[in-house]
């Protein structure tokens, strides 16, 4: 992905518009991981907590028992899920150990040391998802890797996924997730409307979490590997080979213009707690710049920012 028809003769400007890039080269440092949190995350967290407080006060003042029961139900469900995460995944999957999936185990241990992450147990389960799941509010934390995700990625690409998961842990996202009710509904159908309200209220903070985790993934794997892995997970293994950098820049330009820009903003605001691929790619290069030229196959396995 982002094939370098680019580094020589790449056009970053379109009719007075220019692709946003960092003003100076970014030199990544493992010890500065927490400084790499996306700048919108903490303001969005404050806004989410303020809205949660308003919702609770309003429910108490106007005696809306259904809202209070829904919020308490979400909290209890999330706490129980976190406490049972290790046992639950021991039952349904297999654990990554030094003798079982040793390559994945070595990557996890290396990244844990680099990121100074707390003890974390990793499990592989058979489920049709391309998203790693990260749980816990105290050690040991839990990372769940779906088999479909592993079937889709090479080992060096898995570094991006594991870097994101450990980034979620280091940024405190798994603990905040309990307070804000997680990503999926844990309520019965009778109270599912509470979950829909929750998803809308906290979507801004969840989008910021994704962008922060992407930065941890870049730190773990290198910029080019991070971009190509995101493209592969979004488009498919074969399809991503046909993607060209200049065409992606054209898409970003089109989405930045007048009505398209407004429509894109409304779509993300109302329908997506996870930023779409183009938005995430744009945020990646705005922070870390464009990837260097690709010198050969599999040359970028975490070393392009070293």
C-alpha cells in the first residue's frame, strides 16, 4: 500500500490544498509513548465524563429509574467481564505461551518491555473478527486475537496490532472503558436504547482512543508497516496491493472540499465510533509523515523509524 510512485514526483498539492504533514521529522522514542497520546483524547475524555455526570444527575433529579438501572447494569457487566476475562478465554481459546505460538509470544514480550506495559496474557480464539480485543483494569490484562485476524497478517504486521493493544493498556483505555460502558452493548434488549445513547455520547472519545492506539502501533511496527497493515485489514490482502499513494491523496483532497467535507464530518459524528480508514491514514501521516521509499519486499519490519 502507498506504493512509492511517490517519493519521486509525488504530488501533495491540489488546487491550493496541501496534504498535512509534520513540520519536522518525527524521531520516535519508546520511553515517550505516553506523550504520543492524540491531542484530542484528553479533551474528549473530559467532555465524555461531563456528559456522563450530567446524565446521572439528570436521571436522579427527574427520577428516570430506567436510565440509572441501565448505567449501573453496564458498569456491573463491564466489571464482571474484566474480572472473568482470563478464565473466560482459558475456556474458549488457547493462550500464547513460550511453547505455544512462540513467535507471537516473543513479539508480545518485546513490546511489553519496550512500552513498559504491565503483565498481559494473550489468547487466540476462533471468531470472525479483524479486531483484537483488550480488557482489564488491573494486571494481568487480556488481549484476544481472533484467528481470522492472524490468518490475514504476517508476523511483522501483527506487531502493529499488538502495539495498538498494548498502547490501549498503557494509555489507560481499558480502565476508562469500564466507566464508559465498553464498545459493545452488554444490556438486555429491553435496555438496548441506553447502549445506543451511550455509544453516541462517548463516540468522540472512542475515536480519539483509536488515533492514540494507531500511534502506538506505528511505534511498534514502523510507519510503512502500520499503514500497510491498516490498509490490508480495511481492504483485503490482495486488494491492498493495487492501492496507490497519489490516488489516496486524491481521495483525501476530495473529502476536504465543501459539501463532501461537511457530509464526511456528519457521517463520522453520527455513525462511527471508529474513525474510517481514510481518516486514520490521514491522521497517521499528519503525525509521522509519509513513509520512506520501499527498497524491497519485507524491508520495513519495524525499522523504518529506528
